[in-house]
């Protein structure tokens, strides 16, 4: 299987920032075990595989340990590859995901905008395990479709958090979002997912399908600026569209290579 593989830094305008994703555009689907081995070998938070199908592309995402049902930054990276390396016509790409349905990415200049389904959350009693693992009690806790979200008072608490990843891995779900109002943006966040093999994800587009509706309601505005406070950092512009969320950012190619064998 000799195919071109790209590594793209998503939600960044320069390399070594944002969230790196590997992207493989294929003629047909390899078996699932093969894709999992490739993702494990890449050792990035996600590897995206896409196959052209009619007017759209089917898309799947793998962490080093498992397939996930939705990934924002790797979808943004895939659109970046199609637009910038494979001459996709026009300014819109549609993707079909078995688990998350129809997704689109539109281009406006260098900016790319994801259109994803919103995630609605339910408030929950905060487990003692979370308080111990995060080492700082959150104000509120919520459960979404895949992730848990815990809300804090200020940006400093999010920035200084040093979780116990061994304990967090026992929480279940896909991952844990921690969030607070931002100093210079509407809200900040971090995303921890040791249960899927990623202690901390640099910039998590899909988490903003949970964050955006929540902060839109709290702040009383539909268009929001966001920053993910990982060591690499990432900037996003988000808009609550009711049952959909638009998540915008930049992407830049770091590497292009050949997948052999």
C-alpha cells in the first residue's frame, strides 16, 4: 500500500503550533486493523483516512489505540490537504462519517470552517474521582455524548492544572474537558483523554461542539473566540447555530511522505 501521507498542524497558522494530524487519502478502504496499525505507528492524537465517494468523501479517524466517532482537527487537516495539495475544486468539501453523519468544511481565504453537529450536555453530580484526579474541585460538571465537561472559575485554574492521568483514565467516556472564562477570549479549555491513549490533546475541535453551545448560553452570544491552553496552544472561532456548530481555524502542512507496505 504505497500512498502519500501528510502531517498537518491544525488550528494553527505556523508549524509546531496547534494540533498535528496525519492524513491519508485513499482509493478504497483497507481493513480496520491496518488503519489502526498505521495510526499507532504515527503516534499522533489522530490519523484521518478518507475515500472519495460520489460528491463527498467518507472519513474515519483513529487514535493510536482506537477509532473515534468524531474528530475536528483531523477533519480540518484533511480538508486542508484536499484544498492545498489535491486541488479540490470550489470552496466546500463534504464528508460522511458512519457515526457522526454529514460534515462539511468551507474555505474562506486561508480560514477553514467546520460544520459539525452540536453536543448537548446534561448536568451531573461531580464524582469524587474527578475531584481527586483534577486536584481542583470544579464548579459544575456535565456529561455529553462522548465527553465529560467540568467548569471552573478562571483561566488560571485551567492553565495550572496538573491532572493525575492514571485516575482520569478510569473515568470512562472518550475524554474530559475542563473550561473557564478566558482573560482575552470568551472561553479557554484543555482536553484530557488518557482513556483513548492521549493524556492531553493539543487542540480538540470536536470538544468545541460541547463547549460552544454551553458558553453561548452562559455568555448570551452566538459567536465566540476560544483558546485551548495546551503547551502547543490553539486558536478557534466558534459559532452556535442551534443544532450545528461552526468551528473555524487555520492549518499548515508540516510534512509530506510516502506510506510504504
